[in-house]
C-alpha cells in the first residue's frame, strides 16, 4: 500500500516549499548514529562521531532516532526558512499529550518511562541536545548546505512554472507520483489534509527515500533528497591548464569557485572582487552556457551547467 494524500483545489494552491535547519540537524544526527544515510556522508560521519560521543544526552538521542522518528522532532516550517531557535522553541512547546502519543506510536506504550513522567523536562532536554548537535555539525557547513537546498528550490520552481504541481511532484523522487488529484507516496497509510497545507522540504542528509509526516497538526511535510547533495563534501580541484588562457584568469576563477551554488555577493567576497565586476564575468559565462542562474525573489544563485563542469574536469562534476 501507499500513503495517498488527497488534495482539494484550494490545498493544491497552497502547496509550498520550505527549508528546515532543525530537520537537517535531526537527519544528520541519524547519519552519525549509523541509523540512516548514504555512503557519501561516511567520511564526514567517521570524523564527527567522536564529538557526538561526548554529548551527555547521547543515549537519549540514540534511542529517539533509532527507528521511526517521532514527528514532534520535525515541526512544520512556518516560513520559507525559519530560524533554528524558532524551530527548537516549537519542540519545547510541543503539547504533552501529543508528545506522549508520538512516543507510543513510534516505540510502544511502555517506552521511555522517565520521559513520560515529565514531558516538559524531556522536551527541554531533547531540544538542548539537538541545539548542541546543530552547533557542532550543521552550523560550520550551513552556508554550503543552504546553497545546495536553495539551488534545489530554484530548480523545482522552474518546473512548477512550466509543468505545475503535478510536474513538480513527479520529478521530486521515485517514491512520489500524482494521480487523479492524489499525491501518492510509497508508504503504509492514507492521509486527508483536511484543509492543512502541504510543505515540500529538501534535505541534504536524507538519501534515497522520502520522509512523510503522517500526524499533521497544521500542515503535512514531505522531506525529500535535495539534488546535488553529494556536492556537500566535494573539494574543488584546480582547473586544467589552458582554461585560464581561454577564459581569462578572473572568469576561470569564478567558474572554479562555483563548485557549489553561490550568490554574486558570496563570489565577490571569495574572489576579492566588486559585485559589479563579478556580475560582468557571470554574464559572459552565462552567455557561453557554462553557468546558469536560478532566481527567487531578490536572491540569485549561480551554478555550473554540465558544460561548465565538463570544462573544469571529470574530477569535479557539479552541474545544475
């Protein structure tokens, strides 16, 4: 069977995308615990695990994240990119009855007797442990993690413009499909939104599957793997000899820097150039189909195309 999420016309109109720093923290911690994740994260996980081992609430995190992750750990993003502190406050303010119901659903009625005895204290401990994990493991890489997810959203936005919600859903993941007004997810249950929103959220640390919130309070979230997540740990290699001579030293430096999606301002800081100078070089690279620019509001992310990545060399394929 599968999860069949029935959407009315009004609910389809409210489908939106959002990013979640807390969700990335939870999913990254699962990778560190060996519960989930792809081999691409393996080298990072092996380096990072000793720091996690020193956390006083490691046994609590290990138990909570060992199997079916309770949905109170994934509050639905109220905005496109909520602050981590906002998401942690929502974890702390989880209704005790909902907290207990989620523990029962995920682990059984007799699970976690100490947590059940004082839900408020338990939620504070959980939020504190996740905050420490974020500061240690996510915050140092957040700029790059966010850039990859922002590039994913820009890509989905382009599909939405051309193909509508059905096209977006069909392209998100092999577990997702659209049929006769229903979003079909390969999971065991059926779900009515009941007027709630549906939020689609990309993740760098979720790999090869989707994660669906089947206990919505005000919205349902589907987390899915972001495109290009494997680029998170890439180390850019030098450009082949001769590329600088053809493109010019500065354009070659811009193309080399775009081993990850970056804004004009980020490129300017990284290359010690003015934003206007960077914009001129980006325009030339874009005209040559070596980069593509994804725009959302006032933010523009620049990413290499397949042609640009091929020019850089086979060791650093980071195409759009």
